[in-house]
C-alpha cells in the first residue's frame, strides 16, 4: 500500500485543456479529471515525461484558468499529474471559484 502524498484535497473536474510544453512549444489537447489548489491530473495516453515544464490553459463553464507547471507524475496509457509552479492572483481566484473555496 502506498502512502498518500497529496498536499491539497482533489476535486473532480472534467474540463478541456491545452498543455503547452515550453521547451518545444508543443501544444497538446487534453482533459482534466481532477483539480486542486496545487495541481491537476490529465487523462491521456501519451503523457509528457517527469519534470517537463508546461503552460496550462484549462477551460470550464466559459471561464479559462492559466498557470505554469511541472509534470510531477507520468504514467503511460493513463495520464499525468502537473503541479502548479506559478499562478497569477487573478487566476487563483478562478481556481478557488471552480473549487468552491473562494471568499464570498
């Protein structure tokens, strides 16, 4: 049995996303399966390698969230986890709204 190592509670969220691999400017279309304040998980057959730096653009309910991140978990034929490395304050508000944890 593996120990749970997540830093934040995950929330299920299916949303369309564009992942941009920063080194090569490769654009990948994907979808999220869950989201937290510190990262997200994408269902995909060909995930990027661990440590890859990316820019994320996630769209849900006509709102877009953008952030920079790094691939923290990669499992072929399953998906990848991305930890956020930089989120602008206005984007954090979008994320908090989606997660239902923002200030009223």
